[in-house]
């Protein structure tokens, strides 16, 4: 299958230096987010140094601390490559030299930080943008805001966000603790576009049990919302197999490549594309091409990026699925306090020199 990676595969990237920057911020989801920005520097044709950046969104703060203590295997990352040979080099490297991570997907997150930084650097060294390299024009980007309703659940934050941006749409994480009053208040707004059931997670703090009564309540209350990551059990399967429900199902946590899409219990209609889950640029673009070929609607997803990663996922969404309910709102939407002024949807694409590279 031909993919847009073929347009990027032979781009040259020359890495002279590798640097790391630790980022930290308290979030509206009651946890302190830590990420690491990876900077790869190398020469430009003008004889000046240019820098490509990516972001490691591994969730465990201790893994970031270990990375800054031990570092990356820079001798194996520095040198002259194409994007293909750079990716091949990463395939053979242990990017967790301080010890294996607790979760397998953290390896994908760190690899994506380096792959995205290399893409940014290669484009800057070539003096071009990702859109131009792909022959795709970024479009105004529709986004939704993702937020939790707290304990006990309350629509207060949703209301404050809507006060700031009356046209704002939402992606929410329902829990069995949602009361009838909370659900009725949300239904009245007619702004809930995605409901993430968190039924595909195991051993995380956000797991939600796959309860058929809870699922039925959500499905009936929000008959038009996309339903993400349901847990498929003997009890929930009859609900999810109904044609009017299957057409609304979307998948996120299990998806790391085309094989995962093909392994889903039903042919999907929707997919949440989180680039960091794919690890490599090739796997990401292969999966997007598969979705385009099979009529699967995509929307972008985020990982509480604090740095350059947020702009990168926004750019990818603007290039490939700008009209989807993209969960890629600007980072200010994740701040503890709701600002009085927030950027509304859609976001306009960058212009001029700001387009060069892979930044968004």
C-alpha cells in the first residue's frame, strides 16, 4: 500500500547534537504532567545550525527523571541519515537505558519523540514544511475540549468553558458516578461529541469497568455521540453489536498500527489517531492511509502535551482530518483555572515561515 511516508522516506537528516528539556505542569485532570522535549540539531545549507524538536509523552514522571539522569545513546543517534535509516537505527536502540519501562507503550512514546524531532529537523534542513513535502494543504482545524467532571461529578467546568467559548464542543469520560442530573445538564447543551468509556485500559488510574447498565444509560442519553473504547464483554456485546451503535464506535487505546485496526472486534467506523501510540512515522502514515482507503473516519487525540508535541498533533489533524471532532485543543484548555479568553475552534493554520518544519 502506497502511503505518504514514501514522500518523506528519503529526506536527509544530519544530527550533530542531542539535548533534552524537562517540562512540567499541573493539569485540570488532577495530576502533574511531566514530559521531555527532545531537540536534535544539525547544519542548514546556510551554514547555520537548525533544531528539530519532538516530545516524549511517557506518563511516568520517574521515567523522565531517569532519562535526564542517564541520557539517550547519543553516539548512535548523531550522524547522517535519511528518515528511513534514522527510523531503522531507532528500531535497534534501547531508548530506556536506565531500565525497562513499566508499560510497553512507553517505548512507542519515546520513539515517537525522536522520530518527530528527526522529521522536524529534516524539513528545516530542506527549508520546507510538512504540508509542502506531502503536497497537502493544512485546513482550519476543528477541535473539541476534553475534560473530566471531577468527584463528585459536576458540570461546573463544562459551564465555565462554555462561558468563555459558547460554541465549544466536548469529549468527556463518563463514569458510573454520573448522576441523572449531570447527564440531563450535558444533554441540554447538545455539545457532547465524543464519550470515552475507557473500557480498553488495564491497570491504569483511568480504567472504567464495562458495565452493561452504565453503557445502556450512556448510549440512550447521547444517541449521536461517538462512543470511544468500550469494553467488549459477553454482557456489553449485545448492546454494542446493534447497527446504530456500531456505526458510532471508535477506538483509541488498542491502536498502534494497521494490524491493530484489523484485529478489532468489528470493522471500525471511527478511529482516534494519537501519533505517539504508533512509535514510528511510517506506522502512523500507513494507518492513516488504511483508514482513508477503507472509509474509516479519523480524529486526532492528545496526550497532555506540554511542548512542541501539541502543535505537531494539531498540524497532522489539519492535514488529514481537519473536520473531525479532534481532541487537540490548545494546551491552555488543560490548565487548572479556566481562562476568561480562550482560542475558539477552528484554529487557523500557520502561515509563511511559521510553516517550515513540523511544528504546527
